[in-house]
C-alpha cells in the first residue's frame, strides 16, 4: 500500500516510517522542512513532498499525483490546555484534502488520524494517554521486542478498563479514572507498528470508523 505520511520528522512520524517499511508499505513523505529528515529517513523513501500540513490543495495534490491508497497524519502538536495550536487547522486541511481526493477517485481513502474524525473518510482515531520512545535512535532494522503484539487495544472504550471504584458516592468516577490513568501507556515504536500493521486490512479493517485506545499488555510473572 502506498501511504502519504504527514509529520515524518516528529516523534510519532519518524517511527512510523520504519514501521511502514517493515510491513511492506511504500511511504510518501509530506514534510514542511525536508532538511530536517534524517539521512536514514531519506534513504528509506523514494518520494518526498515539501509542503505545509495546513495546505489542503498541496495535500490533495500529493495524494493524487503519487497515487496514495492511505493517509497517516502525525503532523501537528496537540495544544496545551488553555492554549491555541496548529492541530485543529492541520486536521481540517488533511481531512478535507483526503475527502476531496477520495471523491475525485470515486472511493474513500484509508486514514489514520491522531485527532479528529469525519463521516466521509474510512478513518480511525488514535487515542493515547502517554507514549514514550523505546530508543532515541530511529531503527530501520529488524526490531526485536517491538510490535503491535505488545499492545492490547479497545475501540470506543479503553481496553481492560475497570469500574472497581465507580461505586464510591460523588467522586467514584474521578477516583476510577485517576487510579487507572497511570496504566495506560505504551511506546512510540509499538504504536507505529500497530498502525502500519492495520493498514494491511485496508477498507476491511475492523478499526474503520473507530476510536482506538491501546495500552501495554500485562507482563507475565
């Protein structure tokens, strides 16, 4: 599958590129500053498109001219509480560009977004609490110990969620959330592999139209 990847210089995007490659996908990189791409990233892709993730027309052109089958948007940073950020603008541009490209082709594109959703896309929305890198070095070789098999996923509801404190009067819901938040973490590399693996399912993926949450599997004693 040919995948347009936005945000390939960021924490998630830089790890998505080797994951896509490991799963046999061909990545087309859409980046604002190609000079920020590592030498390894440039060596593992054949197509780099320079442009802004807020430019709807440029994104649409990149999809159509490179005959992309899917879009993964890892561009933009979620704004901190009380602050503005680029993510809403980026999401709107990527969403509209992908819808228009799909309309022009006569079929929707498979999409993974880090935020937001729409009815005219075969979208999946990734919902994360905390993601940490396993390594600061982006590894393009066989990655032992890294992969989707390390994760447990849930759709439209956190996986393995417990309601043990829900019964406490007035504050039960808050206590329940606070008690479990620390358990919902994963690595950037595992998430990248999870998304790349799911793209093999194309339009038949069970995650189409779902909000997807993941956490690390419990380790055996």
